[in-house]
């Protein structure tokens, strides 16, 4: 019979509890924990972040930059910590950042903010569901007051509703301050739904999440309505800068981007970018974000053109960029240090980090877009050559 993982009812984050689990692993598996048992923080600080703790997974963190951002919240040059095991990635992002600096920086714009919980309400008939939708609109202020009674930060801004069959699918849209807000919105929406259930007799039952919040996955509704922060990053690269540092001309890059967009359309991809998930995941791992939110955050669209002056304009919009500078894993020791490198730890910094994140992806898109080109004279490809040179750990 399988043995249970050791736990302590008194203090499951004590050194003794961790030692018992480490011994258990070495007794029950072939592993010898020479590295995962080594860490510098107090394990008791991990309460609320993980269960059955036995050690730490150490991921290399590199520094990229400086990244020049002309944002409303992030202004100036930033060194960006990136945690990854993919050789060549930071070198590529650094090249993109140099092009950005030579071009005067990336301009970033935050145009929306919303975090959702999406309950579905079920009724005996479609007509009763329709009538409930009218009731929701008429009683929004009362529902808002109930939901906001559970939080000092969250604000209920809207209740979207979509009628199908005998059900009303809703999206309770909140602003959540500097927290990502999934837990905050869950509690607020649950309390609101329980109040609604008592007020409306025709409800057969409800689910707190009908999966219409499309959490941790891409979706058309997130692309249109947004989830987290909606952020755009854009810049214009002078033709001479592009040729000197990326070894590609604006028309060549524009041509390649057009083919890439067609490919995204044919394959029904969630975005027409090259690899925004690389930069976002590396930043998320370094700064204590919920890495599974890459599912939404990676969703984006890119637009580019050759200007009348012959320069290259590039823009990327993220409709569902989910990150935080407060709460969750952001206060863990190494993650806090990485946030502090960018002066993005604590309240009042979430929109700043969102702008840095969007700007970061531009560096990666420019560098990889140029590296994908095959040199017509040498028949070499920078993408392949860079991985051969720098990607040594095979």
C-alpha cells in the first residue's frame, strides 16, 4: 500500500516537517536531495504559497537591459530579471533592447483593467433566464455593494451577461488594485451570488464559475473584453538602426511579419506574434507571478508597417496581461528582490510592471523576427547559429 506524505498538524512548515518529507522522498524514490533541500529563506514564510513543502527548485536568473520605456507608469531605463533555462534567450532580448534604446524607447499605454469571476445561473426555462438578466441590470448597484463589502481594494465595475438556453452566463468585472485578483474576485462574487440566490426565487442553482471567465487559457472573450490589464507597446525603428543592429531592412521584416500573420490565421493561433510567452514566462518566474496565467497573458496581436520615411513601426497589444506587485508569490524573498530591481514591489506598482512586461516582449519579437531570416549570401541563419553557440546544455 502507498504510504502517505508526512504532515504535521502543529506546524507543517517547520524544519522538522521538511526533514521528514525529505527523508520520505529518499526512502520511497530513487532520488537523493542534494540540491532541493538547500535554500536561504525561512520555510514558515511559505505558508499560504504551497503545501507539502520539501525544498526549492532553483532556476537560473539572468539580467537583461537596460530596457528604455516611455510609459505612463514606467518611465526610463530598467534592468529586467529573467528566469529561464533556455540558452540564447537573454542574449536575444538584450539585442532587442539595444535596438529599442537606439530608437528612443518603447511607448506603452494601459487602456483597460478588469479581473473576472464568471458565475452561471440556471433556471427552469429560457424565459425565466431572460427575466433574470433584466433583474441583474436593475439591481447592479445593490449587487455591487454586497460584493465590495468583502474587500478593501476590489471594485465591481460591470456584470456582463450572455443568455444561452435556460442559463445566464455572467462575467463579474472587477478592478483589483495591485493584486492579480483571482482569489479576491472569487470571494466577492460568491458572497454576491449567495445574496442574489436569496433575492431571486426562480434560480434553480448556480455555479460560481461557469468557465466563462476562461481562467488560465486563451479565449475570444478575453481578446475582446480583456482580463487583467490591456497594454499596448509600440515604437518606430529608424531604417539605419534596423539594418545596423538587426541586419534586416524594414520591408524585409514587414514581409516576414505578413507571412507570420497568415500562418497564425490558418492555424487558428491565439496570437500572431513570434514568442511573447518566452519573455513573459521568464519575467513571471523571476517575480513570483502565477506562471499559469501565461495562458491568458500570452494572448496578443501585433501590427507593423513601413512608414513613408522608410522606417519600421511595430506594435503589440496584450488584452489579458495578468500580474501583480502585491500578494501571492511576490513577497517571497528571491521574487521580491527581482521586483525591487525594477522598483516594482508593493502597492502602486502593478501598472508599472505591466508596462515593463509589454515593452520586454517587443525586444524579443524584434530580435527573433530578424534572426529568422536566412542570409542570401552566406546561407546562414542567426536563429540556428545562436542556439548552436549559446544553447550548450543539451
